[in-house]
């Protein structure tokens, strides 16, 4: 009986069917939900909570759970929840903008390098390799310090250090393609180089770059928080998660869990974007689309 | 001659690793004919195809397409010329971009030569119909099609800009025998319909014989025999061609088994490259590779035994 049903439902073998269903794993779905919540918080959260800057020194360092202050107050009597929610905006921006910039510039450089001859490829990639000589965080700190503190300078510094790894991903993918039959056919078609880059190469390079960049957002949030922690990002009193960690650590003895609250927010956001990146890898079926 | 479409003269190509892929190859393709190029893998037939397409610059020699030398063309004019000189690649799994729909793959070629958006859609459907596919397949991705269908799409793409010559590089080698026959018949039909010329590269002599008007046999980067297909089949003159034909089943020929392997193309033997495996080699073969000589009207072979001495056996 079972054998009969199985035989009846044999797949149609006349076409090469894709065996793998494109579906996200449970963890990736959960990560996507968290990311959506973070974005919604950044967009609408500040409307729902009180003033993040107004402090009341009479009610300093109230513990979490206090009526009116769900997450307590900080060293200047400001509501931690209000600051955390409001800080989502800048933390998310500092995560997204550098990655967006790096995705566009890095893909452009990587694809150009991958399609160029030996010397063009070397010129671009070896120049970008210089950035690998320094640890990324150190380089970001150096650039931000040179430009001076402030959100925009922190974003510029992060954008610069994220370009080389994205360019590498794009270049590797492009070079994998150049010798394939359809690229030869594209060159033989008489299309211009830019048309080949945009319409033949980019559709193949985009999925791995998107996957990689999604994971980079988490990293960028952590880095920007780090810059703010060091005083190279947002200036007080504007709330931002990294800055909040920095401010809260001053009270590590009197209110030990205070610093953990924004740190936890950074951790959750970073992990969510990383797991989402892994999920997208399966969804977009990066790798193995050519099964020759 | 006015009906010469593509003329290659004395093409040579040595790669950076010292491999002499192609030496002194001269070929002519006439309008509307099919020239088959046959040889073992590594004999330089694909490299020759790439040079004929202008995708690879020869070290020496020239390619002339319809009276225009490819080497002298600027990038813009070469691109314009490519509408008339197309390719069907070997592997159906990689001949189409996996991220593009069938329609987009064909559209790319139309767009490259400036066809208006409104005109593209009917042209794509017309092309698909001509190769035996339907509008349904236009929206499919390559992984949703079978090998034979993929190669039909690759043919439709090559024909999109109404070329005068299509280089088919092992275009049916990866397909099942039955599908091969369908695709070969399709190519023959398209040729009758449109008058397109084919340069048909394959290692499979039976396939080449079936579709070609004339056949060039290549060995170790050189053309060793060039003849009308029927004549080559009936009366092969070069010992290599004889060995190849004898290996094709169902011919009732006496089997000639070649000893040894294909010599290393980076370090070819002195004189005739085939002499190390040739059953009729003699001392004269050690000095130089004999030039192509007339063995019969429009039948050339590069062997010392061809002319004036009759080949023994």
C-alpha cells in the first residue's frame, strides 16, 4: 500500500528538478522576527516612551522593575528603557549605513577587479589588501580618531573598513564565473562590458554579497557601539547603545546590572543579523547553483 | 571567391605554460555550409574556435570575416560584428546564466545590438518556437529545463541576432544520443531555413559526419586532413583519420588500434606529431611535419604517404 502511494508520487524526471525546498530554518525565522522588531522599535518606539534625555537626579540608579521605570534609571536619573528604545535608531543606523555603503562600493570594486585583466585585478585587490594589515577595529578607531568624534565620522570609518571584505566576496564570486560557458557566450554576444557586468555578473554576485552583508550589519552595530564606548561616536547626552554601556560601567559597583542592559541589546541585535544572514544563505541558495 | 564567409590563415597559439595549442591552422568556411572540426580532446579545436570568434587573439595568423580582418577592428566595430558571429557552448548546464530566466538570456543578446524593448518580446517567442520551445519555457530558469531544452535555448540565443556563422563548440557532446539526434536535426533544419553557416567542433566523428559538408581533422594543434564529409568517410587518406574512422562502430572497417598516448603538446615530437603513434611512420617523418597536400580534388591531407606515393593498404 505504502509502496504504491510512493510510486504514484514519484517526481517528474523529465526536467532537472530542484531537490531542495527553499525554506528558512526555525532559527532564521526567529532571527527575522527579532530584526523586524528592532526595526519597528527604531521607527515607532520613541513615540511610546518618555523623554530619553530628561533626567531627575532625585531618582538616580533606580533598580529595574520600579514603577514608572521598567528598566530603572541611570546615573543621572534618566529612564533606561526610554534611552534604550531611542538609542535603537542610532545604533541601527550605525549598523546599516556603513554596510550599505560597503555593499555598493565593495561590489563595484570586486566585480570590476574580477572582470579586469591581471594588472587591473592586482591593482584593486592588492590596494584593498593594505586594509588587512591592521585589525579592523583598530583601523576604525584610527580613522574615527583622525576625523574627530561624532556619528557621521564613526559611520565613515566603519564604511571604509567594511569595503575590503565585501570586495573580496564579490571578486571571488566574479572570478568563479568568468570562464564559464555563459560568460563566453555573453562576450561573444557583442554586449558592452558594463552590460555584461550589470546583467550577467551582478545577478550571480548579489546573493552571496547580500548574505555576507546581512551578517556584517551585526558586526557594524558592535563596532559602532565600540566607537561610541570609546567616545569616538555619538556625543552625550544623545542615547546610543555603545555610549550607554560606557556610561553605565561607571556604576558597575553600585548597579552591576545596569551596563548589562544595553550590552544585551547589542548582543541580541548582532546575533539576530548574523543568524538571519545564515538563513538567507539557504533561502537564496548561495553556492551550488551550477551542478555540472 | 565571393562565397567565403570566414577565412583563417596560419593561426598559431601558444599558451603561457608552453603548450602549443594551435599551429599553423588555415580554415575556410563558406556561406551556408557546415564545416566540421574533429579531433581528440586537447588537439586545439576549441582554441581554434575561440580564435575564430575573436575571443582569443592568435599569436600569429589572421581571421577574416566576410572580408574584414578581426585583428584590425576597434572594440566598437568588433562588438557590432558579433551580431553575425555567434557561439553555442559545450556544456548545457553552464551555457546559460543560472540566475537569468530563459527570456532574459535571449534578451541580453538582442539588447546588445540595440533592439527596442517592444520588438524583443515577439522576437524571443519566435526564436523559442523555431527551436521547438514555447512561451512557457521563456519564464523558466535553467535548472528547470532538461539538457536538450537548455541547448535549444542556447541555439535560440545564438540565432537571436540572425548571425551568418555559429560556432558550435561540442554543442551536443553532453547530450544523450537520442537528444543529440534531435538537436542535430534542429540545426540542419535551421540551416536550410536561414542559410546560416556552422563551424561544428566535436570529438565525435559520427556526429560531425552526420551534419558537416566538409570536415577538418585536427591532431596536436594542426589540421591533418580536410575533405568533403562523404569523401573523408569513404576514402580517408591520413593514417590518423583512418584510425579514427576504424574506431567508429558499425562500419565494417578493420580496426586500427593506435599505440601510446597523445604526446604532450608542450613537448611535441620532432617532425610529424603523429609519427610516435603512426602505423606507417618512416624515417622521413622525423624531419618535418608534412604540409597539407592535395590528395584528391578538394581533399587535402598532411602525410608523406599521401602524395605522390599511394598509401599502402
